[in-house]
């Protein structure tokens, strides 16, 4: 799986910790859902991801420091959440 567009679905709750296991993922869009809780640090396991869109959810807490390890990231959108 190299791309996932799951925007505008009725997803609620938190991102699964195993999401970081998609090692070949390049583009991921999970915007405009009702996902909440903190962002998992395991997102940093997406080493090849270039575009990550998690906007328009209700994530809260801090942005994980581990996201610094996403060396191929070109764009990450965390807007319209409750992150600090």
C-alpha cells in the first residue's frame, strides 16, 4: 500500500498504533474525520511518506517529537486540530 485517501469518512476514536507499519506508504490523507486523542509517535515509522494530511480532526495534546524522523516528508497538514 503506497497511498491511502480516507478523508471525510465517519472514523472516530484514535489512530491505530499499527498505522506506522505501512513501511511503503508515500501519501496518506485521513483528514476530515472525527479522530481524537493524541497523535501516536509510531507515525514516525512511515519513513517513505511524503504527504501526510491529518487536518480537520479533533486530535489534542502535543505533536510527537518522533515526527522529526520522517526524512522524506514534504508536506504535513495538522491544521484544525487541538494540538499544541
